């Protein structure tokens, strides 16, 4: 498999996780932020926008890999 196909699959999975499970991602962010003594600053809508952006990147990478 070409590297760009693998990258597109990774972005696809990340985008789908951000779109369908934003509450779990926020919980994980809070947990990691507590461990690193940082504050969390993303909202559920921001996570959905990031998910859409990841899906767009996945499609572009997949189309580039198939050409």
C-alpha cells in the first residue's frame, strides 16, 4: 500500500471519531490536560469542525494516492 493511502485512512478514522464521539474525545482531553497541568480550550462544535477538516484531508490524500 502506498503511504498516502495509509495516511488517508488514519485521517478518515480520526475524522469519524471526532464527528461521532466528541464527548469521549473531550473526556480524554480533560484527562490528559489534568496530567499535564494544562487547560482545555476546545468545544464540541470545534471538534466537529476538526472532524470535517480531517475528512476533507483524507479524501484529498486518497485521491492523490490513486492518481
